[in-house]
C-alpha cells in the first residue's frame, strides 16, 4: 500500500513539471528564423560617392608644360583673337607671315609681322609715356627668345624716337620677327612703362 502511494506521488510530480514548464526553442532553430541584417545605400549616398571621386587630370607633354611656363610670365595672359584684349589699352592684331618690304626669309625661317596698337586717353597735360616695342620678345616653346628685326611706325604723332608715346594718340606699329619655320606655337612677351600689365600673347601659326 505504501509503495503504491509513493509511486502515485512521483507520477503526480512529474506530470506537474511537464504541464508548468515553458516551451524553449532550440538555439539552432532561432538562428535560422532570424535573417541576417543587410546594408542599404540610398541614391543620395551613391551620388556623394561619385562626387568625392577625384577628377582625372589630362596628361600634358613637356612642350606644353614649357609653353605654360612662358605664358605664366605675363600678368595678362591672352591669345590672338581674344575678345577681352579688345578692351585693353594694348592690342595685338592678326599676324602677317611676311616681311613689310616683301623680302623672302632665309631657309628654315619665317617672318612674323605683328600689328600692335596702344592708346591712352589724353590726360590734359600733354605728357608722354615710356613705350619700347623694340624690347618685346618672341618665345618658342623650347624657351628660346627672339628680338624684333624690324619695326614700322604708322603714326608718328603717337610714337616718336623709338620710346616716346603721346597720350591721346593711337600708336600703330608693325613689329617683325624672324623665327624657325617649324614652330607652330609662339608667345609674344610685351612689357613697357606705358603698359600697366605684362602681356604674354599666344600665337598659333597656321
């Protein structure tokens, strides 16, 4: 009788434990049911990444680098036909590739005849300015410089004695250089007292 009672008591305790214990899922199953986090990138972020990408720089040749160094000598860097030059007191017109008197150049050389103009308003005092076009130089990309071989003065009221400019008059001269025929890019370096800027003018030879 005592054994039967003890057996019934044990069975009752086991039954109570089974009905009251919470269900616990295996850790393995829990890991399978939770999807891994995924990173999302918005369109704006993609645009930022593209914007932050450094721009590719165009490769330059040594000749182009040398040419730019010559241009950098000027405080006003310009070129033939530049609209901004038309507003300046000093201007360079379209080159003529011939001498003023029709002389033929020596073999391997070419004439570059540059029409130059200079104009300042009359200050009312009849003063003059120092203007020396014969001191201008022509550069080739290899750094060699050439001096003028001729100068033709078209307005002697404006420019006299090779260095005196009279304000209120427009100076017009032709400045002639003799340079290597093979050079297709030239730079005129022009600086004088009558000019507030140092000009470097790029010339593309046809």
